């Protein structure tokens, strides 16, 4: 139904090539593109292009024939019919801001309603799963749709986590633990739907006005403890830095000694090699001279024998 070409160079807006001409439209930026659109005629097309940050699903009469990466593909004549469909999906890293307002927030174990907001980065990793399980037959899907889907998923995940913690624990005492639990849970959920979580940030937590005063003393204690812990960490870091610098100096000194010793050994080797080379040259010269002398003596003896005859 299609064949990848070895030469993947093509000109933008080539009328013979189907490709996804993308535009940044903020929250309305599409994450998928489907061909054909109303008015399109696949019989007039010869190729289709998939960029490196895209994946394409090739369908024939409702059956998916392949998931395609970057390249230029030639469309077989048999595929130029009604029922052939190509779906492009954006697989670049996407930045999503998310928020659960306090008015529609997450209840804690002790009955307080908490709002949260933050941001995350993800990419669509398994396009077949994403398209079938999340988009589920929709003809358009934009950033806003993905944000709404993620917010819904976060609300479900955080409800399961927050029901085990009092508001004080979420805000102060076990905040990092709670964040790690959220990341772990949504990472697993994302994988199930073909998504890969790159980063997750919880930027702010909102609590009811009446609950704020309950945590003031604990917050002050927590901040003080945090400052003390930070100072301790800085002192440990400085000590490690000084230890590292001392070790570095010892290493550099040892390295210099080894380099000097190696250079001395190299010079000794060159001197000995030079001496040996001279000795070998002298021995060769002496052998050559002895051989010449023997040859001359042999010739003289032969001449003397001829004279005697």
C-alpha cells in the first residue's frame, strides 16, 4: 500500500506530496492531522511525507497497516481509493499547564478542599494506543483537549491519594511524599495510554480561607526547620567541596610525579636505544669489513695458484 523512498528530500507544499502543514495556534494547536479532508482527492497524490517529530498511522478500509516514522512514502495505486486514511500525530515534547481550582478541588482526609496548579512536559510515545484509547475516533484533537483530559486524570489520581492525608500533611509535613506519589501514579497512567511523562511540577496549593490559620504555626515551624536543614546541607556541601579540592590537589601532585618519572624513563630508554643502535652499527660494519677482507684474501690465493701453474 506504500513504500518508503531512499531519497527523503522534498519541497514544502509540493502538490504531489501529502504532508501536515502545521501552525501554532496556542490552545487550539492541533495534535493530529487526518487525510483526506473534505474536498481532497487521493488519486491526485503520489507521495506522503512524515517529519522526524511525527508518526503516521496508515489505514486501509478501517484496518491499520502500519505506524510510520520520518521519511517520504510512495502511495501504491491500489491505495488510491476511498477508505484509505493517513493520520499524523505530533510526537514532539509538549508543555502543558494544568490546574484544579479550589472551588472544584480535591478533598483531604480531614474534609478540607484543596486546589492545585502546575505544569508538566510529555510526549506521545505509543501513537497507536493514544489514537485508539484517548482520541477514540475524533477527527480533531488540540492542546486544549489534551489539557482537559490530563486535568481529569489528575483529579482522579489525586482523589485516591489525598483521601489518605490530612490537609496539613499535604501542605507541609509530607508535601514531597505526596508529590512523588502523584508523579508515580500519573506516570503509570500515562504509560497505559501511550504517553511518556518528562517532567511534572506542582507550583501552588490553595486551601480554604478558614483553614489557613490552622497551619500558620506549623508552617512557621516547617519553614524554620527547612532553613536549618538547608544550612546543614550547605555546610555539608562546603565540607565535601573542600575535601574534593584537597583530593584534586593530591591527585594532580601524584600525576605530576608520574609524568616526570615517565618522562625520565622515556629519556633513559632513548639513550639506551641510541647506544644499542650504535653498537649494532659498529658490529655490522666490522662484519662487513671482515667479509671483504676474507674475499680479498681468497682472490689473492686464487691468483697465486694460477701463477704456480
